[in-house]
C-alpha cells in the first residue's frame, strides 16, 4: 500500500526481525577507507567514508550506521567483525549492549567480504562509464556511497521479504526511478 510517498510495510517484518546481526569490514577504493556493513536478515548494505583508520573515525561511522537501524525500528544485537576492530569494539559493546563476535586470526567475515566485492564491482562499472580520466576524492567517495545505496533498491536473494527492497523496509519510502535513477553521477546537467 502506498500512502503519499510512504509505503506501509507489514508490521510482521519489524516484529519478527527486530534483532539483527551486522557484519562489518573496511573497504579501500583508490586508497580511501570506507566502513561497510550488511545485516544478515534484511540484507541492507551501508557504506560510510572514514577520514582515516583511527578508532575515533570508525566509531563515528559505526554510530551513524547503528543510528540508521535504530531509526528504522531495528536493534543490532550482534556485530561480526575481524580482529582488527577488537580495541574499538570493546567500547562499543559496553556502551551499546552489543555482543561482539570476532573472527579467528587470518580469517574474515564471509558476508562482509562478499559485500565489499559486490560494492567494488558496482563502483568499477560506474567509474568506467564516466567520461573522466581523473576524479576528485570527494566525487569518488560519493560514487561509492551512491552505488551502495542503489544496491538496496531491489529485494536480495535470501532477504527477509521477496517483495520489499531493503531500502523500502529501512525507510518506508518507495523508489521513484525517475528521480532516484534518472541522472547518473558525473552527468552534465543544467539546473
């Protein structure tokens, strides 16, 4: 059901899946670090550019992701990540009442690694379509985050619902393809 620009997502989706498990990892595009995340149920992909690899930058990015889930009505109860996040995550788990699940040494979280590969494939494809030989870092960061956002526009295989996309479940908004997908990043437009 569509109400204005809001969509009424069935309450059962939120009630039956209120506690989520999040998988996080760091992804690099042209040397720029991004904190990426995907949950195991809704399959919503998140990507936040981080200024550097310090704990404060990661903490700020993770806080942004967790606030988005909380605003949508979900609670992250478990975070799966690599051992490199252990020092930072002890603070997070104490403050946010989250159970941390670290991988063994030399292991990775499979869902997070696959998420990174999928995002990178999309970014490479979008980048090669652009008419530029060089791109400013800010534009590249926006390209990465925009491609991640677009991956949430369609229901994923194995997601919580085969009809509603992760974007619709998290925001309760429908996707207007004339507005959201009409103009590619880097296109010449006259406003």
